[in-house]
C-alpha cells in the first residue's frame, strides 16, 4: 500500500472538546501530516468561527468533519 493510501485510512477522533480552537488546531496539524478524516464526539461548540480561524488553511478538514454522539460511533468500522 502506498503512503497516501495508508494515510487515507487514519481517522483522528476528538472526544467532548471543550474549546473550538482545539478542533481547529487539530485540523491544521492533520493537514500538515496529510490526514483528512476528523471525527468529533459530542463537541461543546462546532462549527465555530474560532475553530475555523485556528484551522488556518485546513477548512476542508473542518467542512468534512463528522460529528457523532458516542465514542463507539466514532470508532465504528475501525480495527
């Protein structure tokens, strides 16, 4: 498997984030590393302008983030 294919399988899960800036910072870090799947478990505030500002160019990751209600739902289909 090539590196792009392997990175496409990585899912970053943030659970019950209390500050939207942390979501944006995670999205920015993910973009830098070539990751794209962000799943948020019951975030306090999302979408949020603070997350978008902190994302600094990773708006596509925020736009495609999935919001779910439980960690089990976020991890569904993973090994």
